[in-house]
C-alpha cells in the first residue's frame, strides 16, 4: 500500500499540487487521471521519489520515503517496477538482455537464476519467442509487453506505469490493460497508472484519483465514475462522445 498525505508542490509561483491525499491499495489498478497540466506527472514523480514535495508525506507500507537515506532509497528501488510511456527499451540489447538488465543491476542471484527469471517474465507476457529480437524489430505493443516483463523482473511490490497505452491502437491498448491488471491481482502488487485513456478507466479502474488544477477533485472506481456529480470530472469524462452516449443511455 502507498499512502500520500497532504502533498503540495510549487514551481516558482505556480502551485502544481495542492494538499493531495489518497491511498493506493495492494492488488488494485490505481489510476491517476486528469487533463494535461492537472499535476498527474508531478504527483507520480513525487510518489516514486524523483521529485521532493514541498509539503506532505509519501508512505510505502508505513515507511516515509522522504526521510530515507541513500541506502534506504536504493533498497526501495529494488521493490519498484517501472513502465515508461515509450517503453524505454535499450536498442543495443536484445529483448532478453533488456529484461535481465534490472536483475544484473540489483539482484544477487546467479546468472542461471537471472536467466531463468527473465525467461519466466517473458513467458508471462507471451514474449518468450521474441527473446533474441532487438527492440526495433518489435511492434509498439510488443515493446510494451517486453517492458512489462522487465518491470516485473525483480518481483516488485510496487508497479508504476506512465501512460502505458500511449501510441497504441485500441485493441493493443486493451491487451496491455488486461496484462497490467492481471499481473497486479496475481502478485498483489500496488500498481499506479498515470493515464488519459478512458478505455483504461472503464476497463481496469479499481481505484481512480481525478486531479484538476493540482487538487484532488474526486475519488472512486469504474463502477461509480459515470454517476459522479462533480462538474469538473463530468466535463473531463463526457468530452468523449462515447462516454456521453453511455451516460445518456443509462439515464433513459
């Protein structure tokens, strides 16, 4: 579980996050949504430790990471998995070598054990047949699946996904969503997804945090989001013709 308490962050005169508090639970796909500039990326960076908030606390299972020393931060990094917006695979490495990279960096296992773990992760995302390919030989969806395999290589307790469906077609996006969600529930991971994809919201939104203007405006899940009375959230959601039609149909 990750809990943030009263997080605030300013850049000069601009307040980007204003007193944001929420809880991201284990075994759930926790989504952060909002318009561009709402503070989603800054919040995610504060949670993973890339930015220090001006105020507030970031608690990983009760541990305040803002008080960690360098060694403690390194130990926490071993408990994290990261899925970046552009997959961020190393072009100079094969798919298998990419998945093995965090194991080489942080694991004390033998080479044989690292190899076995990397191949297991590739098999989990149905990419074992592509282990010897280079990233440039892969489609966008295959790159994301390989990146997921790398993200789970260290058996993380916490998984962070930044716009995982960026640049993907709708069908491939659904596959990536389902993969993230199934891994989250299977291994009871605390997963946080920064997204603007409404298909993801309605498909895997176990817990949804909606930001607007740096403030937490609404929390809920995919089952009650369409029934919200929050005008800012409704403006955000129903800018989509599809969701507007779903809402109108439900009211008939």
